[in-house]
């Protein structure tokens, strides 16, 4: 922030220009903005803020987060971390 000549603080805001944007993406962003009651410009700012919000934070592994969430309801077993495993289709018996 920089002081103005009248003593008020002015926040400097960066500008970003995106060229060669697909028309359908622009239209979808406009519809999304209308659904959220925002201008397209504000919707894009919010999307970008959310995209970088967790940058630099160290997140606990998913199994650990699940265990913490369900510990309150009696889950006391270890949930193994399955790193590098490919997804398998669930099989349900009738």
C-alpha cells in the first residue's frame, strides 16, 4: 500500500490480461458469475483466489484427514495411505 498525497492509504492492485480466450469458456464464466450474483471480473478474481489459497500449505494425507473426521464417531482403526495405487472399481454384492 502506498500513501496518497492527502494522507490516505491506496491499495495497489495488479492487473492481468488473458488473451486468446475461448468463447465458450467466457460464456460459461459469465453464466457462473450470474449464478453467484457477481460481475464476470469479480467471478474470475474469486476463482483465482481460491486456486492459490492453499499454495504453500502442507496438507495432511487424505487417510489422516478422514481418520480425524470420523474419530468422533468411534473410528479407531488405522486407515492405510494408498500412495501409487491405481483406482479400482467398487464391487457390490446384490
